[in-house]
């Protein structure tokens, strides 16, 4: 069974994902896979980017990821792997050490970082996608 959903966790509006034919989360075989999360949110002016630096954007992304995982009964300790795409790859290592390492703690998933020229929203510096285990509900 495959479950596709876009929980409303204060990120981009679910209708935006629907219009693009995208699910934010797909659950199958005990894993939740998420589409790339960027530091963007809907506001009265459309879509805004709440932070201009890599560390600030990474903090925003990890907060949204926490909310998305909670929405399906999982959490950061269940993350299997992450892929980070960055237009500011030279600044990423410092942000990973300062923001990501304390956030993930001892539950260290596999992580791949890829430098890219541009992301879907020009002001965004990072996009994070990955998968996590969804614990069985008893």
C-alpha cells in the first residue's frame, strides 16, 4: 500500500503541491519519503524565504521536517538518509556542524551533500529530501 499526503504543518500550502502533482510525503513499506523541503513559506505576498543564510535556512527546514515526521507518527531519530542540495556548498559544512549535528544527535543517518547552481526558488540556498522509518502502530 502506498499513502500519499501533504500535511498542513505551516509550510507551503497543500493546494500548491496538488497543483504541481506532487505529494510532500509518500509512505510505503514502513518508510516515509519526503519531497525536497526548502526554506519557504506562504504569506500574504505569496511565497517568502524566512532566512538569508545557510544556517537560518537549515534551521527552518529541520523545524518543518520535525513537524512533517510527527504528522505521520515518526521523528528525527527514525531518519534513514538525507540528501542536501545547496547553492552555497562552501557554507554548508559550518551549518551542518552548528545546526544539523546538535539537531540529529546520536541518531546519525546517511547524508549526501550536492552543490547545485540553482534551486526552484532562487532565494533558497538548500533543499533537503530523504526518508525515515514509520514505526508500526500497536
